[in-house]
């Protein structure tokens, strides 16, 4: 990544708590992240370290309790409902830990990719073409007319990625992309994803347990008890990842 | 990408797919919407058909109004016609249709036929000479022609019924003569020639006043009064006749017309004049019976309408709850709230549109079948004036349904999406004692409204629409009381088997979330109230005797409403507890692996169902009986017995529910449902 690339994500002093059964849970204590446009980062940490909560905050699904979170020029603590909708729609794409959570079972594979598009406007023929290219890039071109229930685990994960990238977001947020996959198909998936992100010029924050994912990102951040800890850069690029 | 898969997705298509890809629930939604519209609409349609058929029966039997008076000459006859016509028009407008004036004289004893002495058999017969205006409109000429008015000449041209001519052995062109005593000591002979033979177009034509004449010579007006100059034994009698038809009267005008006809009869009476009519008394009696029958049907229709709305609310709530993740996903993907609401609303609304078409078809088929069976109730008796009220009622139900769907869809998308995309679990309706008591008090006032001092006078003075609205007040009161009772009802008290594991588990569930079965309980309570009320209405003779149309209409409407309501309620009850069973299995699923017998959970859920059903059915029976007392004439002993029979029937129904309740959870496989619960 170039040192002069504009900042895509700027998180400083982020803390977040939420309530469960009347109890307050401190999920994030102090998180600092700087991410340049097009940069890809893996966030690693133990279970309960706050990784998923961090993604939820960055996806504007939760409002940060404290600290500054700016992504693509949007201050997430100050978004009203309309701007939050626009942010979710145009700036970030989200892949849930259970990839089927991000899909509509009543629609075909292709129609699922078009769902984010028609949230703001009517679908045009070129949108269908773009969605088709996304599916081709995710090796799902032949499954465009199938329902998600007929897809395998890896295909479901690929579709979830295609849906998340349908609106050409600046930032992809993915939660445990490879947790349900054996490393052989996971490696293939990560390679395809890196290539696609490179084509789109999108950045990514991948939450993962798997240290092997680090080979497919530019940097690794460690999250320990809700606090980010710097980690050495991986030095891997999309091109390198593909090899 | 494969060819053929590149059709662009639209929001409308997305809404339709969302609404229909869960086929079973879409069907449940469709059925509940169709029933919610069809049942009350059918009841109101049956009411209109029964009332109009009853009115037609009443008018067919007693719809005549005639004024008879001796008229010495044609001028007096014409004067009587003008006078009566003017007063009838002034009093009744166009409600009474003129059948045309008639004049008769006679009797005529034939002395010669075809210029020969009349046979003895013929001379013993007497004929009547008649002039009837508009005769040509009511007969078919089978030979010759009808006499031309006022032609005069040497011999009078007459026509007669073919049946009478055949009976007397007379034929076309026969010349007939009769002798009269033309004044003191003078004999006069009157001769006529038969120029036409006719038969009536319809024997039940009010024109004949119940009996088609046979031995009658019909002639022109002036010829009849020329004949009268020969002083037949009976001086000419003029009769000015009217008939009230359903089309001219209309249901709304029946009550008012009865009073006006009474006034007209009093106005027309004179020493030498006879006024013949039972119309006013018949209309008054019919109106009283019709109001009682309509009040019963309207009350049941109101119960069924609310029942249908509740069933739709339960199904749509569950339907949208199953889509909650998907709707939250759209919000999480940045779809504006209003757009997600439209997806939810348009989906269920599109299903609803097809349900409306089905409801209309159900009503049309039911009305056609009833009309075709010769039950006395016919869709053909409906008047154009019935349609606005029917359409307004159906439109009101449709608007209520649309509003309900819109509200439930808004509630489903109102909250910001949770990161897990899981919707909050509903707790069911709960309420404290104060709102429940307030509802009950308002409900009691509604039920007592028709019996408050001055209510009868207000009802009599009110227009038909206002009267209809007032007559459903007791039903609305019953609904409020049912709502209050569901809120107040301590369901845990009804649990049987306390002290056992499953009984304690059921009690714990009902105490933890006391309102979770409130919707299902309300459905059963209203349906059972409707069933008891319908049984009492049928057996109490609300439609009165001598009105087959009204009676059949009331019976069919009550049966359709009671059965339809119970079916909807039982279906809603079953769907609710099916969902509850899934939730329970999910809730206790982990414990099954640790040795909790699934039968314990089944029995505890069955105990909840039995408690809910039992309390709702008992409450509903009491409410139905109270509603019958408020709306119907005091039931005789037979009605009380029928009510008791209905209570026993509903008790059996409760036993059936309890039996089903025990079996249904057993059929649910915990291993298959854990993930979906």
C-alpha cells in the first residue's frame, strides 16, 4: 500500500458496551485502526475478544458508545437514520458469520446479488450484467438461477461475498469467512476474494481465528479483551496470495 | 451466468417472493384473509336477500290496495279514478303501482246464443260484464281481438277468457243476448258478439287479484256503461286498484309506507265506498320481524368481522415474524425503512388481493346455490338500493384489513436491525386490571344500549343506517367484554395437574408470559359466543312464523356465521399452538439430550392449550347467551334448551381441542425443529 493513500477507516479510542439481560457488557475498550483505501486487514483474537462487535460497529449496526469512528468520510457516531441507511448501502458490504444470514432464501442466486442494488433505485440491465460478472468472479455463474438452499457451504460463502460487494462498497467487512471451510477451498476463496477486491479497489476487514488468512491481507491487527494490539505486517499482496 | 437467469429483480417481485415462498404460511394468510372478508360479507348478503325475499313474499300476499264505489255513469267512474289517483300519489308517491281502473256490472243471464234459445245449462250460469283498463298488457289473445274502446254500434263487441268460453260451449263470433228489466214494466234486450278470446299471461299477476276470471265478458268502457243503462241487477261498481311491488317500495321504505297506507285508507273511507287493503298491517308486522332478524344477523356479522380481523392479525404477525430476519437484512443492507415496509406490506397485500377475489366468488356461489335450491331466499330479490350498504360494509372491512396489514408491517420493520438480524420475541398482549375493567364496563354499556330508556323511541326515529349501527352496539359490547376477559383471565388457574412436572411447567409458562395465548383465547371466546348466540337466534323464532324467506335467510346466516367462525377460530388456535410447540421444542431442546422426556413438554403444552380453550369456551358461552338476551326477544323454554345443547356441544368441542392438543406436540420431532424454532 502506498503511504500517501487516502485514509478509508479511521478509528480512535473506540469503546463499546451493550446490554444483555439487564447486564452491561464491555465489548470494546480501546480500539484504534487506520486503514488506507483499498487496504486489507485481518483482525484476529480469541473468542469474546470483541471481533464481531467491532464489525457490527463498523457496519453501523451498532452505534459506538465512545470514541471516533470515521469510514469513507462518515462519522458513525453522528449518522442520522437516513445517512446510516446510505452508509450501509453505499460504503460497506457485510458478510455475516453465518453466510446464509445475509441471503434471502426465496430469491435466486442472481436476485440475491441484486437486492442491495434495488434498495436505492430500480435495477437496470447493466446492473444485471455487473451482478453476473460478480457471480462469475465468485465462480457462481452457472448457479445464477438456483436458490441458496441448493448451494454448498463454499458456494453459499461465495454468494454472501458477491452480495456484500454488489453495490461496489469501499469496505468489505467479513466475519469468519473460512470458519466452516477446509483449508483447500478456503485458500481458493481467499484468492478469488483478493483478486476481486483488487479489481474493485475496495478495502477489507476480515475477522478470523485462522492465522493462515493473514497471508491474504496487507496487515494483521490483534484484538485482546477489546483492545487493539499492533502486529507485524504480513507483507502479502493479492498477487502473492494467489501464488 | 446461465441464460434465462438475467431477469432484473424488482421490489414488487421481491415482495411477492417474500410473501409466497413459504407456501404453507402464504396459504394460511390467504385463507384467513378470504374468510375475514367472505364471512361477514356473506352474512350481510344473506340478510339483504332474506329481507328482500321476505318483503316480496309479504307484498305478493298482501300488496294490494283498492277503492270500490258504485259509479252510475262513466263520468262518475272517471271522477273516482282521478280522485283516488291524486290521493294515492300525494300520500305514497310512486310506492304503489296502478293496476288500472275496472268497472263491473251484472249479472247477465243469456237467453239466446247464435240467435237460438240458450240451452238450459247455459241459462243457469251468470256472467259478469267487465271493463278493465290495460287488459291487453296482461293477456294473450288466442283468437280474434280485444274489443275496441267505445266503438259502439248495434251490438256490443266483447271478449272472454278462453277457459270460460270452453266451459260454456261458446266460440268466436257467437252472438249472445240477455234480457233486462229496463225500468218499471219495460223489458230490454242486450246483445253482444264475441270478437276475441284470451288467456292470462300469468296466473300470479297481481292484476287478477288472486283469481283469474272465467265467466266474464270484457268490453270497452263506454259499452259497459251503455249496458248499465239497461239496469242490470247490480249497478256498476268502479274499482281503482294499486299494488305495492318490492321494486317500488324498497326495504328502507317499507316501514314508512305502512304508515302512509294506513293514513291513505283512513282518508279514502266514505259511507258508499269500500277500501280493501291489508298492506299497512302486513308491512308493520313484516318490519318488526325483519328488524329482529336483521339485528341478529348484524350482531353475528360484527362478531365474525372482529373474529376474522383477529385471525388475520395472528397469522400476519406470525407470517411477518418468520420474515423478520429477512426484513432486518434489507435494513442492514441500507434499505430505507419505508421501502422495507412496502416490501412487507405489498407482499401480504398482494396475497390479500387474491383473497378478496376468492371472497367475492365464495359469496356469489353461496348466494347462487341458496337461490337455486328453492329455499325462498333469492339473489334475484335484491334491489339496487341494497348494494350501497353491502358495498360500504365490505369496503369498511377491507379498509380495516388494509389498515391492520399496514400497521403490522410497520411494526415488523420499525426497530433498527439487530446485528444478529433476529427479531425481538413477542410477549403477546398483556394488560392490567384497570384497562380490562374499563373495557368490560364500556362493553356492558354497549350490550345494554337497546334496553336503555328511550332507546326504542330513538331506534324508531332513526334512519335505517343509524338503526343498523345502533343494533350492532351489543355485539361490539360483547367483543369489548371478551377483550377485557382475556386480559383479566388468570390462565394459570385453569391448569389441570398442578403438582405434576408437566402441570408445573405449564403453570410456569403461563405465569411467565400470561399474554402469550391471549390472541388464540380471544378467537375461541368470540367464536363460541357467536355459536351460542346463533343457536339461540335460530331457536327463539326471531324471524317469526309465516315468513319462509326471512326464516331461511336467518337460519342459513346463523349457521354460516357460527360454523365459519368456529372453523376460523379453531384454525387460528391450531396455528398459534403449532408455533408455540416449535418455540417450546427450541426452548427445551437442549434438555432433551440430558434426559428430559419430550412427553413432559407435550403434556405441559397440552395443559396450556386445554386451560386456554376451556376458559375461552366457558367465557364465550356466557357471553353468547348474554348477547342473545340483549338482542333477541326473550327466548322461550325451547331456546333455553337449545342454548344448553349448544353449551354441551361446545363442551364436546373443548374436549376435542384438548384431545388434539395432546397429540399435536407428540408429532413434532424435536430433532427436526430445533434449528427452526
